[in-house]
C-alpha cells in the first residue's frame, strides 16, 4: 500500500475514542473522526450516530478508499440505568440508540466502502459488563454492549470470504469522562480499583496498541474475537 490506511473512528472527541484517534494518527494512519462535537483528530465530521441520514451522508463524504473503522461512540447513563425493572423506557431507548443502533448505522454505512478493499478491519469497543456480572445495576448498558459484541461476531462470519475482519476490544475500568461520576465517589473508586488485579485504573492510551494491531495486516488471521485490555478484571 503506497498510502497510509484510512480509518474512521466514532466517538472521537473524548475518552477512548479520542485517545484511539490521536494514537492512530501518531502512528501515521489517515484518521477521520466522527462525533457530535467538533473536536478530536485533524480530520473530523460533526455527526450524531443515531441519525441515519447524517451517518449515511458522512460516509458518502468520506468515500473510498476506507480500510477500517473503530466504533467507540457510547453512553452510560449513571443514575438512570439500573436493574431491569427499574430502568425507564427513555433510558433504555437512549442507551440502545447510541451504543447499539448507532454502531449498526455506522457499520451499515461503512461496509460498502470497506468491501472495496481486498482486506479491511472493523474494531468495536465492548465492555466487560456484557460478559460478566460486573454489569449488575446497568441493565441497559450491559445489554447494549452485549448486542454490539454479538454484531461483531456476525459480521466476522458474514464477511470473512470478502476479506473483512471484525473484532472487539474490551476495556476494563478506564479513566474517561464516561465513568467520571463513578470515580468521583471514593468508595466506588476503591471498589473498582480493587477489582483490577494490576492495581491501577486503565488509561485511554492503553487501548491504542491493540486497536492498531487489529487494524493492521499483522492481525490478518484474527476475526470474530474479543480481546480484553482490562488489567485482569475479567480473569478473576
């Protein structure tokens, strides 16, 4: 390839998405960020991932070639999410709209462009709440992330013969704006830290190396899998 790989990163203005977008740029990749706010990597578009027309228009503008996409946009509605019987329809719908439907809309728009390449890669940012009991008290969030992670497996199966790979990166407790309300409480923060065997919270930059590998040809035999970057949280 005589040009750097072109990668879209959703949720690129803050948290994990921003760290991934800027980290990939620093590695020489051609990154286009999508977010509701005008911040993040050098190339960016202001897009609400829950708006089908806006998402479709963004990918038409981005066009070809497109070598990969990282789906990182997400919400976690602290104080509103909870056990199944206590979650309002509004909270459930907003969480699913952003985390799962938003992921699907971006992937739906991206796939035709990705399939113009002999090989391409999709990376979704999952959550341990989708696969362990640490999702207790976050029924909507855990369900949305479980759906997203299932979507990656289905994509991997559906598009393997076309050279498109799909994988999930599962971060642990990361120091990001998404969980600032939790970290602000000393007891909650201490409990989260105690559940991480390496003895520290994750930093957004901790994900960049693995994401870069999954986007590269070095991971050409990796598809349909989930990779934990969680300080040992899910190994307990």
